[in-house]
C-alpha cells in the first residue's frame, strides 16, 4: 500500500521474511535506474517496512548493477518541449527517498552488487551499512552532465572521506572501485563477488535478532551528532540511555548476561 492506494510492484521486488525485509531494484535492462514509477514503488515499500515486522532492511539491485541513478530516458525532452525541472525532481523524489532511508527505525544494509552511479551511489551511502562486491564501483557521474552531486552526495562524501577526496570524486567523476571505497572508509566492507549474498544474509540475520530499538537510537544519535557540540551530545546520550534502560530488550540483555545464555531480544 502507498497511502490508501494499492501498489503493484513492477520495477522492484519487495518481501519480508523472518524479520528481514528485502528490496531489490528490478530494472536490470536499465541498470536499475530510476523512473517515476520506480520512485513510487520504492517509497511505498519503505513506508511499509516499519509495520511489516521487519527488523532490518536489505537493498540491492537485480542483474549486473546496483543502481545507475536517474534514467535519463525518463527525462528526455521532446522536440520543441520544455526541459525537465531538476529541482522539482529532487524535491519530489530523491529528497524524500534519502530521508526515508535515514529515518527508518531499523538498520538498512546496501548490498552493492555492481555499479552504483550518480544518485544510485548516494542512495547506497544513505544506508547504514554498505557491503560491496569486489567488482562493484561507485561513480559520481554528475560532473559529466554539468550537474552537482545530489541525493545527499555533497553531504555524505566530505563527511565519509574528507574534502580532498570528495572533490576528486565529484569533479573528475571517475569510477571508485569497491576495494578502494572500503579502504577510504566510504563503505563498510568489500567482499568477493561470490561471497556477497552470504555475507549480507549473515549480517541481516544477526541484525534481525538484535535489540532493534537500541540500534535505531544508535543511528539517530550518530547521524544527528554531527550538528551538536560535545556537551549537547552528552545530554542526548544521557536521555537516550535513560529511555533504553526502561526497554524490554535491556531487561532481557541483563537477564541473559546474568544467566549466561543467549539473549532473546524482541526489538522493544
């Protein structure tokens, strides 16, 4: 459902099982680039995640690519027609998508199985953990079109890799191999292509039985901490720790520690 309107997924795959939600961009013939319909389906799927019982979300791409960003064919200008309003596209589609990913109250894993270019690269960076196959690459392709990085690129990149590397990536628009992306701290991990599915599944299963509420507050504290002073952040840590100290998962964690057993977290 997207609002009150049923959604028929044609451009993505989406399912939830055993606490794991999986969203696959499914336009492999276009390297999973976004058109208007795919945006609507992805937003519908993300809106459905919190109530689905999922405690972790995995996002990947079908075929040989993760996501090539915007499908430029979807923005083609007919002879004599008006050029598309790129600001309107960002406001209506990419900004809500990036914010929805960052605000989900559970961990989000990007399994980058191939090229992640343009907005597709920055959508991956909007996820909490990015695991990439060794053959994958990240490309800030905007400079080739006379544009600036969008979908959070100008915000994510300098924070993750520093200003010098962010400028090199964005001004030159060269491919960054997954192994180098991991070495630079742009992503969490690079693995062999044959191991990607197993590594991501293992992480997803681990997070699906973790104390979800605590993980959500950890995400919140880390992401919002960039805009605070140390004294302000210490106050936030105090308040969130007080809240989580009253949670069922904290009580279960303490009980399991005392009883020398594996905790059975409920996510509450």
